C-alpha cells in the first residue's frame, strides 16, 4: 500500500482535545492486519442502555461488516452493553461467506471478553477490497484492547482506523450540559451514498433510538452526503452514533442539540475533504436558482466531480468554460442564457455570457487561494444546494497507482 508521509496542506493545526464521554471507553493497538508499526484496530465499549443510530453505504457490493451492522441496528436490547470494533488495512469486502464468518468470529470474541451479546457488537473494516480478512489477528488482540480501555483514547482510536489518511480527524461540541465527541477516517473513494467512509460519534445525551436515527439520517444528508473527493462510493461507508444518556439531559426534539451535532458532523466531513488524496485546494460549490433541490444537487455534484474542473483548480486555471460544461451534462434543467457563475466574489459569467467587467487575472487570483468557492445561479427557481470537494492533482494518481503494493 502506498506510504503516506506528507500531511495534507489543508490539515488542521492539530487533533482537537476531545472531552471524554461518560459511558464510553476506547482502546487501540497494533494487530498487523496489513500495516506494521502502527495501530490498526480500535475497540469502543459503550454502556448498557445506550441508543445506537447509523447510516451505511447503499453500494450493492457493500462489505460483510456493513450488512451485519444493518441487521443489528435498532434491534439491540436495553440493559446490555455494546461495542464497536474497527480495523484498517483490509475492508473485508467482496470476500463472500468468508467475510461473514470473519465478522461472526470478531463479534463472538468481543462479546466473550466484554460480557455483552454478540448482537450488540458492531464492526467495520476499511482498506483493500477483495482480500480475505485475517480476523485471527484481530481476535488475538481483543483481550489486550479490553484491558487497555480508557475514557480518553479517542485520538488513538482515530489513528487506528486510518488508511491513506494523512491526519486523524476529530471534532467536538457541547450544548446545554451535553457533550459530543467523534472521529472519522476518509481520504479517497469518497462520494458517499450515505456517510463518509468510517465515522464514530459519541454523546452523553439522553434520546431514544428512533429519534436519534431520524436526526442522524437527516443531518447526514447535509454533511457527509454532501462531500466528494473522487466520485467513487466505498463498499464500507459506516457512520455510527452512540448516545449513552449518562448526562441525564433529554435532547428529544432539541433543536440546539441537533444544531450542535450538525456542526460537528460538518466539521468532520470537511476534514475528510481537506485530506482528499493529493488535495491542495478545499472547494465549496454553491448552486442556486434551480427548479428543485434535486436539480441543484445534480448540478453541484456534476461540477464537484468533474475531473476537468478539478484539474483546472489544481492548476489554478480559472477555466469557467469547464463549469458551463458540467452544468450542461448534469441532467438538471438549465438555460444557457440565464446562467451566472462566480469564482469567489468575482462575477465571471452573467446571463449566459462572460461578464463584460471580468478580467482573467481576477479569476486567476481567486484560484491561488487554498479555499475556493464556485457559485452558480441557474436563474430558474428558488432551490439551492452546496457540495464540498477538493482539487485533483498528480498526488491522487501517485497514491492510487500503487495502493495495493
């Protein structure tokens, strides 16, 4: 697998200080699933009575782990503890019955060691597709992980689930006496059809499973499902949220809690884009004036996923013609003579033609920034959408050309 040594230029200065969540303990260790000399398995122990919500990839070739989690979600029994077990280096996808058996063995071992039902163990695997998971290396370290469990190991856990990531991703929020902490991994194969790669969020809020599920599904659409790095949807995308209720603060129907959770989910989603394989630019694509939200989303994704647009951004070339191309191919309703395009605050095209006041050096100056906004107004209606992406550089090719080596 490609060795990643250079941290993304868009990375935050440091991993944030994540407050411990009452009712959650974590640990991480080296199991040698694929990597050597680095943590590659994490365990989270979650208190009895916690509510678990999640969203998963809708890929038709999703992994055995995803299928198992989907069956268990919403079927847990009150009064029993829960656990998350995650490995990096091998996705356990496209592994047939062997993949199912690997998941079962990991769940059974974890259940035995922690004293929880196997049906309460949620697993995930990320890495190379199509190679049998050496699950014996994972089960061999479960007892060690259980012995190392602590409330302040979120950064270790975040590091253990990384693949081509160049930095661990964490975020936190507090609201009305409730704490939320979480971490994510993701760098390539990012065009979610639910969530982004792997995301784990923990809170001490009190909320029922069904209410939490509705909230998470809704917020996911505006965060993890609104980013793209390379237009490829993973077989392993998993987002799980655990609410332990330990704070005693009931957040059912709380807009303040929903807003706080939305903010940290968006923070994590943006960090995934900032760590896009080979990325040097963080790009916001804003589309307005569409006849429907669906059309706005189509246009935003067409622009954000276009290799021609993304390579132009990498080369700091304000090639607005490529934006016009992407709008036209999106399949959304559009009228050439109503189209308006801006790069940052610079009006580039107005009502179907280049603005008479536009100068190439203005657009070029915007493209030199690390953070760029491309805004398109279709001039047809009131619907809008925003998608976040990054540029496409030679670094992306270098990473993926030798991913399995």
